C-alpha cells in the first residue's frame, strides 16, 4: 500500500491543497489518515477516489453535487462522462488507477480503447505523455515503487514496439537516423515514441535503444552511413554533464546532423552549428514529417 502527501494529490489531481482541505471540512468527501506529526496522508483508495472527483469537478460538475453521491454513483458518472465526451483526461486518471493497482487487463484495455479511437500518435501525445508526467511526480518522491514503474513502462513500451513493427518497410537505400540514449539514460518510452514518429513519416532509423556506451556510438558512426543522430536525454548523465557529451558528439562528427530532445536540452548553453534541439513533442513530429518529405523528394 502506497502513501501520498497532500502535495502528491495536488499534483496528480490538479486541485490545490487549500481546496482539498476546504472540501474535506465542508463536505466530508474523504477523511485522510494522519501521521504523528498530524500531516495528512492518503492511500491508494483515497487517490483513486480523488482522481474520480477531480475528473467530475473539472468536467463542470459542482462539488456540492459530487459530495452527495455514493462512491458507486461517482464511478458510474465518471464512466458515463468519459464515454460521452471521449475525454482523454478521464483515461489518464483511469490509467493511473490501473497502474497503482497493477491491473494489467484494465491498463491495456484503456490504452487499446484510446488507440482505437484516435490512433497511436494522439494516444502518445494525449495519454502516454500526460500519464508519464503525472506518475513521474510519484516516482521522484518515491511514492510509486519500482515494480509499478516497470509494470506501467513495460506495457506502454510493448504497445509502441508493436505499432513500429506494423509500419511499412522503409527503403534501405535511404540515409539512416541513429536513435539511442547515452550511457546512464534509461528512459525508453520517449525514445520509442521518437522512433515511431520517425518511422511513421518515412524515415529510416537504426534503433540502438537506451544506455548506449560512447564507444558503440562512435564505432557505428565511423563504419556505417548515417546522416543524422537522434538522442533523448532526461537525466543528468555524468559529472561532466549532458553538454559535454553533446559537444563531443558534434565535434567528433561535424558532418552529421545531431538532434537532441528531452529536458536535458535546456542545459545546452552554446549550440554547435550541427545541433538541433527539439523542445516538444509537436516539434518532434514536425521534424519527422519534414525530414521524411525531404527524403521522399530526393528519391
């Protein structure tokens, strides 16, 4: 059983801690447990209940009306509202619930439903990324154990890999884009998403995956025809930092276009001439489309 602070609940449910306290006192919506220090703590069931209340509240339902409902009625109203509005926020909340509970059937059912409705590209943008952003707040505060992280990440990775495998083959004569994360970077979902977007929009990629040693990258680039290097960095790599690694890559291979995405791009103060920094998923998709069109015109 996990325990969450009121700050965790605020971040996950997008409701201010002050508002949560008012609701607790005025409507007796929930009764959080308290530590010896009297600080509020919430368990899994509290989180799930508050996610549902948050969804209804942000969908326009008055809190006084929500407070008058039983938990079963709240659940039924959430299901009804999410079906009527095709509301992605509801799916994000449901995915968090399923991830916390290790409910694989429900987790996959939610993902499959969204993919069927809007396709994988929008599923990545509207479901996976918001989910990872919210759940990442729990990982950073150690309120989601590693098993839950692996559970959620594995299923999402599997869905993206299956979609990549289903894409049409790309002309092997096209120049390749080497896709990887450097040694020390283990976040694979954003990298797989980038690989999916690149492949979907007619780019040939060579996927090295995560935590790739510098010498492996160097060897491949020295011996194989590659026009572009794509890397995604979230965490701090080493004591030398991301900027030194990217500078090495750009200087070592001045004839290659180096593309960096992820939060670590903010650390780059001086941008080498052959470096492109991608700062959002929209920029990523635009990059993939533009490069794919250029390849198409050149053949």
